[in-house]
């Protein structure tokens, strides 16, 4: 592909995206295919000869689009949003064009330094403590996902708790314990499995039945009991916005409750954390200055194309202690001077792309005021949904709305709740996901796309009402 | 940013990339900045108000480009190439625009099925055994990096060797052993550290001093010794193209040597594996049908924008056994039917973008014949370099050229070798990296960019000759 062809096809690709977005409102949100449908429309082997790039664009329309669930659709309310905004997309495109590798500072200094600056900017914008800034003993880094952040937090915790022994001798037969509530993200168990502790190392702590937040007294009781039994508490995982209902564990209270043990506190605010760009929506992070690590995902609600999970630690030495390696071919004067950070030692991977550009693009193109407006709009729409739920006797709220997440159900029962949701999803009109709360089925409606308007919410609500009527 | 603004700025971003590429030949390959230079040119805080997107493009020129080492430069010969080709960039751009999440089949079926098809295509193109295909008990998946592939291979190996105990109870006090040569990639030790085994679990096996390939008899001896001592061999890591010199471990011989123990064989062909698109460059993979897992990175030599590390296993149940989790909100009929694959259980992360589009775009836009021509061109240029080395008595080859990697040194000694390399790197004329082989310093010259011509190689060689003359 010549430079001129790249310009031509590049403009066509940009236009394809703009056209795709313009078509979203008329497309069913959920994919309308059965297993194997997409595969059957593709050839069995790669082509021997080059094909025109236009053929790929045509196959996107013919094969791919019908097989997509449209996460960028204005009526996508399932899971959490995965906003891919114009500014972030173009930022990431520029990263692809530059094609630099930032595994260490020396391999492309701007990759590391822009990331440090942007993470400092973002920490300040969220009101995070100075101890997470790059000019402190801590610092921030972009991870691919919050799962990886939780995993690296656990490795850091093990490094610290073992006095550096784990990286050499492994986790051994020590009975390490990791704590999280029943509502902690599944990546906590996965992290324990991957770190060699096994799922059994995760002690699941009860939640308050109303708030779904971790029961702090129960947590403390569990730690005391474990310590008395000779087990070694190593990390507490706090959900600042659980996946199921957006429940907020009380960071300050937990920090106080486990203060006498040297336990790593990891605050997982994957979805909710970005709301802290609004000073009035920052209360749920009270106590975060006691946390050892914190993660939030701009790639969910904050308009930044996946992947972009911003992760901070207060003691970067624990992180790099757990993960550092130094092969000969990466030895260099800058690293040996100690003046630079080598991000290779901040995550499991070695190679890393210039992910900071997309977050830089988002912060600049929307400005903090623009981002606050986006967050406030999502929260306002969620409050609107909650009012709609309250206005219809067939429905009831399951938990208080949490930021832009609303969890509700049909009073008629679990079966009717799930059937109504499935009817809406199957219609393609909107897309919702489910959960269980205190053993009962519930519908989750997570607002957050920059395309979603009140009309989209109302249209979704009408579809739910029709489905509820059919279930009555 | 409105749709019309997205089109306008999108076209501008495409043009910025094309202009950047056109400027590369005149730019110094290595960044010309000192620690902190980039950071000092950026504001201390994020802007409150929105800025025009053009301001970001201007800062790329003003702040970023001087701080980059240009991995896309035609005279970038350091490490391994990280080719970001036009077709791949546009494929990945389309993925950003679609913005779908493929953590499970149900969240966007096309993300999973296109990936399965493209991995089957690519396995066939590389001549990999049918046991890696998605219609077998195995299958392929795109990982972010080969480091992650090695880590997931190790987790799979532990799952199998422990009979599924490790995921629940952890690695415990069992004395697991992992084997790799002295030339194995550093990610092997990192994987052992992350998996809870510790660096000490990795037994480093000697290599043949000439080929730098693993000494198979020494490997077998090590395994026998360990088993007799009550240790548990769990995985052998084979370098099919080592980072240092491109050394090729003998997969068939190793498979035969450790056949009597149920040891997981992981073939790490991160850089070299893609050369197997050429039937005449496939010999080094002889025996790969005995491997349990195999990885190669299209994001290195094969024109596919980072990240794209293609990983196959023969027994996907071992992989998903090690990594599966199933929270309530991801339960769905398709998963329960068993008819689909949920890639969430194939890697550490939960979220995943539509990475298959970029590899699909590369396979189609260049065609297998185009990709073979690209590989052959890199190998021919490396042979040209080797001839130049042979033609100048001041230089000598350190190892035989391996595909497109040439390793050589100045006969004058280590200091002169490193000084000559540094002189070339500092001049900006070209960029090379170093290694040590049998205790002596050597220069690595890895060809592989689609922009590199014979003239670029010759110009680099002249710079090296001048530097050698200055060292004489």
C-alpha cells in the first residue's frame, strides 16, 4: 500500500466509521447471529494474492456488522459502557502510525514521559493523593485492563509481604490470604489463581444486604481469625463501584479496620472511578490516601478507546520489585542512571504501545469541563431511569442508583424479570444485562455512552414496559 | 467532536501519519532527548476547557517526535522490528471505531469468530499442525505479547501437571521446575515469578557454544537429575529464534528427549515464527507437532501493528482450566450450549478488543504471496549484511545469520564493538542494539521493516565502517 493509497484508504476507513456510527440508531443492538454464522461466511484459507483494501470494508458490512453487538449504540446499557470517542480513536490511530515501543524509557522516551505526565494530570483531575504522582515514591501507568491491575497489585503485595522472597522462591507453602467482598470482581479470584495462590486463598466477605458494600466488621473478624490461625493476610480488594450494583466499599473504614496488619489495599474503581473528575461525585473515594493501589478505566465510561486502565501505586518499588527483569539487550545508560522509569517493570508484558496518546487526546479535546459534563449527563439519565422505575408499580428498584447504574426488577418475580429483559434484548431495541442481588434476579441498566440521550432511555423504558405487560 | 469534525480531523490524522512516514528518512533514528526533556515541554495540569484537535497534532510535532526513537524508520535495526503497516493500522482503526468487546462470544460474536477464522488461516499459512486449529481440541487466540503467551502456557502446564489442583489450592510447596536455555527470553523468568513459582524454579540449560541452541543432552540430564531429586518438571520453553542471536532450539530433538515425562512444551517463536509463511524457511519448526503451545508475533516482522501475538495450544481445556471464571453477569445460553468459545478464559484479561481485524487486513491486503516476498526481502538483506561483514577484515560474524538477524563484532574487542555501535546510534544515522555471546559483546542488526532497502543497509554499513575506523 503506497503512501497515496494509505491516504485514500485511510480517509475511506474514517468515513466507514462515521457512516457506521450514523447507522447505529437503526441497527438492532444485539447481534442477530447464531454460533457459526460469521465463520461460515468467510473463506477457509487466507488469500494467496493481495486483495484490494475495499474488499475488507465490504466484508465488514457483509459479515462483521451483522455479527456485532453494538457497544457504541446509543441504547447499549449492558455490562458497563466501552466508549470509543472520536478523539480517542484518532489518538490511538496516531499511536499506530508512530508505531513506537515503550518497554523502557530508552526505546522511545516520549512514550514513557507523556504517559507519566498524562497520568499525573489525570490523578490530579480525580483528586487522588499526591503519593500516586510520578514525582513521589509512587506513580501511575496504563494497564490494559483492571484485571491486570488487580493481578499486578497482588504481585506487589506478595513482594512486599514476603520481603522480596516471593520473586525468587515463589509463594511456597505460606498460607496467604486475599480478601474481597462477595461483590468483588471475578478478576480477584483469577488473580489469585494466576499468582499461584489458588482460588481458595480468596476469603469472601459478606456485604451489607442493603448497600451491597463490604461488611467492615466481618472483614476485620475474618482477618483476626485468619491471623490467629497462622494465615498471612496479604491484600484487601475494595470495590469502589461493584460490577453487579455499583456498590461502594468504604475505603476509609476498611483502611482503619485493617490498619494493624501490613495488608496491601487495592481499590478497584474500574468503572466508577472516572466519576471523580466531578468534585461532587468524589465522596466514594474518601480514604483513598490509605490505599496502596488504585485503578480506574477511562476505557469504560470516560470516552477512551479500549485498552486504557489507569493504575497507580504509592510504592513503585514494590511493583518493580515484583516484576523487574533486566536482560542484557535492554541494558542502557538511562536506566542505570536511575533518572527514568522503565514501564516494562510495571506490568506483565514487555512490549507496550504508546497508549497515552489516546488519553491525552481525550483530556485535551474534551477538557476537564467537557468530561465533567459527560459524567453528569450519565448520572442525570440514570436518575431519570430511577424515576421511571418508581413511576411504574410493576417495577421496583433493587438498590439505590449508583452514579450512572440503575438496578431494578419486576415485582412479579425472577422469571418475569429475566424474560422481560430477554424480550427487550431479543428485539434489538436496547441491550441490558442481568445480575443477582441477595439471591434474586435483577436488571442492570448502565448509562454512559456519549451518544445516549433521554429519548434513548425513554424508548428503552417503553420497550421494558411492553415486555412487562406481556409477562403480566 | 461532531461526525463531520471526526471526518475532518480523521483525514488530518491519516495525513499526519503519511507525512510523518515521509519525513522518517531525514530524522535521526534514535531520540535526541535527555531524561525530562519531553515532560518539561508539557503543562503541569490537564486543560479545563476543550482544545482544538489540531493542537494535539501540533504537539506531536513539537514535543513528541523529537522524543521518539523511530521504530518505523527504514534504518531501525535494533531489537526486533515492530512493523506497523498501512493495512494493519487501518484494520486496527476500524476496530477502534467498532469499539466492540469480545470477552465472551455472546458480547459480540464476530469478534470471536473472525479471530478463530484468522488464526486458522494463519496456522495453515505457517504450516502448523491441524491440532492447533479451532476445529480440533486445540485452538488459537491473539495475546497481547509473547510474554503473556509464555505466562499462560506456564499456567496451562501447571493446571495439567497438578490435575487441576493448582487453580484451587495454588502451586503450594511442590518443587515445580521450568526449563529453558541460557538464551531463553527473559519473559520465562518473569512468568515463573508471576505464577508464584519464583525465579529459582527456572533451571537454565547450557547451549551449544556455536549455534547457541539448547544442549538437548544437558536438558535431558537436568530433567533426570531433578526428577531423581523429587522435583516436578512442568514446562520446557524452547526458543525458536532467540532474542540475542536468533538461535533455534531443536524442537523435535527436545520433544524426543523429554518424551517420558509429561512436560508441557512451549515453543516461543515470537520473532522468527512468521518466517514460516515461506515453505523454504520452515525447517526450524520441525517437531512443532509435539509442542503443546506455540507463539509468534505478527507485530514484529509481519507488518501487524502492536499488539498481535498469535498463540496456539493443542489442548484448550488445559488453558481454560487454568483461567476460567464465570460471574453471574456473564452467564448466557451460548456459553452453556458449549457451541462457542469464550476468549476471556484464554488469557489473563477479561476485556478484549477486536484485534483480529488488523491481522485479517494484513493477510488480505498483502496476500500470502506478498507476505512471503516481505520475509524473503528481509532475509536477502540480512545475507547482504553478512557479505559486507565478511568483506571487511575489521569485522567478524559471531554466529551464522538467522533469517533476517545478523550478529557480528569488531575483531578489535568488546570496547571497540560497543563504541562503534554507540557512535552510529548517537549519529542518528541508524539504530542498532547489542548483546553478549559467550561472554563477548556483539552488535545485532535485525532487518525487517517494509521500508528498508539495500541502500539503507549500505548506508548503515558505511556508518559502521567509519565508526570502526575511528576506533582503530
